[in-house]
């Protein structure tokens, strides 16, 4: 990617669990490499084919959302998800 070597790892999980502080991304992790790549990417870096493919995917997602908006079972799913709101086990 950029000549640096990266370890697979997210953060110091034990420290994160003990302190509750957000994990720090340190150079050398796969996550840091991905974050560096994403943050340095610009729209102009994307090829025409990639842009056209993504346009098609966005249109597909919107179409599926509209088509399934009133599908049977959605109300039950919405009720379940709403029941999770504000519960202690769902906090981050």
C-alpha cells in the first residue's frame, strides 16, 4: 500500500475494556492502514468504471428500499428494533 508493514489488530482491547476510552489507532495495524487509505482517497482518484458501478448499486439499494417499504413483517421488525432503544445492554 505505502511501503509500511502492518500487523493485524484493532487496538489494545484490554486497555479499552478497562478504561472505556475509545481505542487509539496506532501505526502498524491493519485498521490504521485502511483508515489512512480511506482518508487519503479523493473522488478524482476513482476510475470511471468504479463510479458507474457505484451509481448502479445506489439506484439498486434505493429501489429495494422503496419496493420493500411496505412488505409484510416490516412492522414487527420495526417494533423489535424500537424495543431495543435506551436499554442498558445496547449502549456503547
